[in-house]
C-alpha cells in the first residue's frame, strides 16, 4: 500500500531547480531560468509532460494543465513563473 504524503515547508525556485536537475539527471549548476527544456535538457514533449506531472505530484497546490498547455512552457523559468503566478508557494510532499 502506498504511504500517505504530507506537505512540507514552502518550496522556493531553488528547490524546483533542484527537483528538475534530479529528474533530468544533470548537475544543478546546469539548471537556470534560461535553461530550455528541449534544446538544453533534451526533453521531448512527452518528457516535458511527465516532468510537469511529477512536479504536480511532488508539490502541493501545483496544477499546470488547468490554466496552461505544455506548449506554453519552454524554459525552466516558465515553470517557476507559472507556479509563482498561481500559488502562494507550493509545499513539497514527503513520504510519511
């Protein structure tokens, strides 16, 4: 049976960058707001959708697909701005 997840503390842009670096398997220093998901990280549209779904699963209150499409998000900064514009700050979930 899956463990319940509980929200953690406020998540900032650095936490999101770290999450993306871990997901993609690159060094954190390679993830900036200007990092292009396709050109720099090699993510195709399906990989980008999966990344956004994982971010939604990991961070409480994040929802990409209710207000935007994956095509509108091209840069790491787009992900961060989307979350900052639509939330007071996502909290990260953790295994309980």
